C-alpha cells in the first residue's frame, strides 16, 4: 500500500511508521557525514507522499493541515532533518492550493510537475536581510526586458537544495521597487548551489546558498506581488513545530527504553522504577500532552475556519509554535538527564536530538515576535 491508495489518516500513519523506522536507521550516518538524505526523499516520492497536499482536482489528496502535521511529526520521529526539509515542500503546496494567489495555469503546471516527482521550496532569506519575517527587503533583483525577467542575487538557507526542482524566489523589481515572488526552475541557466551548510543542527537539510547569475525566466513566472505591510496568517507553517514535537517524542522513547533496561549494581531493578526518574518521565509526559493539544487544536481550528476566521489565527499559530518548540527542547533535556552522561556519546541519538530541537528557536516565527504579537492581541482584546 502507498499513500495514494490509503483511505484515511490511520492507514497513512501506518505507512509512515514503516518509513520512519527506515529514516531512523539512516539518521546517524547522515548526521556524522553531514550528508543529505537522498534515500529518504526517494522513499517519500516513490510512496506518493509528496503529492498528498496537491489538490484533488490535480490528482492529489488535498490533505488537511491536521493530517499533514501528524504525518510530518512521524517523519521527524525517524529523522528531524528529513521532516523539516520535506515539510517546506508539503506546506508550500498546501498553502498555494488554499490561498489561490497564483494564476491557475502556473499552479496547475506546478502540480503536474509534483505528480511527476518534482520538489519545491522557497528561497527568501539573504545574508544582509536575515529572516524575511522581520521585514527586510530582498537585495536579489528582478529586471524586466522585452521577453524575460532577469534575476540576480544570493539566497541563504535554501533547505533541500540538493534535490529541489523549483525555487520560489523573492526579489525586488527594479522598475517599481515592489517585492515579488518568482518561480525559477532548477534547469535555468545561471542557477547554481554553493554548499555552505555547516550547521551542527539538522545537518541533513542541505540548506545551502542559492546563486542566481543573470537567470532568465518568462514574464508569467512572476507569480505574486508581495505586500510587506500585510501579514496574513499561515497555518501551513505548523509543519515546523510538528517536526520538533516528533524529535522530542523520539527522545522520550529512547530515554524510556534506556531506563527500562539500565540497572546499575547500586539499585535493585531498572532505573525506570526510581522516584527521581519517574518524576522526569511525568514531566516529559505533561509537556508532551500540552504541546499536542495546542498544536493539534490549532491545526483543527485552522481546518474548520473560513478565510476571515483564519486571518485572525496568527496569535494562536504563533503560540503553538513557541510552546511546542520550547517544550520539545525541555523534553529532550529531561530525556538526557534520565540517560545521564551516556547521552553525550556520539553513538547516542539524544545528542543529535538535542542539537536538532534547538534549531526550532530560529525558525519562523521567532519567540520574541510571537510575544510581541500576543501582547498586541492582549491589549486589543482587553
């Protein structure tokens, strides 16, 4: 059975459980080598996973946000880097389908390419602008001539760069000073990847630099004008906290297995029965329950809301990301305290989980921006 023939979420989760175990078996080697999970991506494409958020009218399943984050979470239980990387592709297709901001001809073309195995991600961050969520204007430029757009610039943190077929690139239009998104196929002349990704966290995401050197694309590949002042709520970004929740669950599972088997001669029986270990297990479970309820609740609220209601959910979405990501860090820390010094061994996955969950603090929206948004929300609703 593959994802396309599965009838419901339970069946899809069963398929993903099998894949997640494969990803877990490969994760250590990918992390040690700092390589890219090519086999994982092929597994996800071959089982039909990467098509699930394509709308049904174009041959996909039009997956709900709740279903998407549950599956993304399970990928992360196997390998966080794979989950975060493919989450951008899944979420972007979900978002484009839901908001309908692109011309139908271009979107249908993209969906047909995805059905044939293509992968897409956005390239928005730049060396001097930092995260685009903070309002920096792209230094990447787009200049129009009679027949084409010509783009020049450098984008950083282009996750999944080794296997992407399309890039959604933000650029400043020289003639109008507007900011726009452009669809750029990898096959265009002047497109190259500089392998700059040297992070100690999520090594397998392949988040290298994208270089655009006089890249020419058709006029219709300007897909969207971006309003820097209008901030729309983006439910699809919940794939980010879903990834870190999955990593935290993997950390908890490892700690419980260790505690159930480890029995030093200073105690009778395994350490899982000790009161101080039980305390930490209880704390992990409390944080997991809190994180699940907020994340799943936010996703379901999004799925059942109309467009006007969705645009009011930004504080809820931000709160979910902040709460889940910080809970994941705390859960992984508790798991390491249970395992003790062995958790710092290179052969112990906990040290990888801890490095990986820390990366969540630097994914959008950042904690300080969420707190500011919640403060404004609280004032307006007093």
